[in-house]
């Protein structure tokens, strides 16, 4: 029965799956899961480097990476709310972030809410692992080309896929019959895409 308040900047030495939050938001400037499992019972706001390694990170609310790098590695991240690579201004409006995330082969990011990538980070690695999206996927901005190896649109309700001309998906799987495509679609299909609709 441990309550976390303020910032938690730490390297884990055990699973951390039963904490409670004193604030509405979990905050960290540095967090290394060290291959362990962590459950954040609420929203997560990260302003530094987050290392998952071969561990498991579960966030029951929204996840926002405002600065630094979320390194998923060969582990898995499950976000039950929205996942954002964005910052916020003084009015709590979303703006472009100096942040990014990367996934190695064998790693996975599963998001039940929307995914938004709006980044000015200096360079991007290709996202080699798997991204499973159950909400909308929007790439607003990247400083350089963004390569996504595996993206699955797996929602049970209507989804929207909106990418930039600098984004390429190497294996796009559409398992939802109600997907709207806006912007650019630079992709190699990994499934039939005969039931999409166009926003433009």
C-alpha cells in the first residue's frame, strides 16, 4: 500500500503494480522499468527519458510524452486512454513536443484511445515493433521521416487514420470495417483494405 506523490524518478528493483496516486497525474523525469512491470493507476505525464526494456508498462488513463524519449524496446506498453507525443502550453492546449518514442523488434504499443504524434524531435528511428490502435491515429508533424513497421487498426468503432507525407507504414493491417483515411497513405498492405472511406 504505497502512495506516490509528486515526481517519481527511479530505476525499478521490483514490480510496481499496486501503487496509488496522491495526485491526478503520475509525473516522471526519468524512469527505468529495468525489465519489471509497472501499472500507473491514472494519467501519466512524462518529461524525460522512459525506458521499458523487456518490461511491461500499463497506464489506466492517458499517456503524454512531453519531452525526451519513450524507449519501449522489446517490452510492451498498454495505454487504456489516449497516447500523445505532444506538449501543452500555459492554456493547457496541445502543442508540438520535443519528444519521441521508439520500439524494437518484439516490442508492442497497444492504445485503446487515440494516438497523436506531433513532434519536433531532432531525428526518428523506425518504429520496428508493433502498434495496435483501437482509436484514431494522427501524425501531425515529425521533424524527419517516420517509419512504422507494423500498424494494426483494431478498433470496434469508427476509426480515423491521418498521416503526413513523411510517414510510411511497412505493414498496415485493417481489421476494422469502419476506417476513414485522411491526408497521405504511404503503406504496404498486410490485409484487405476494401471497406475504408476517404475524408478528402
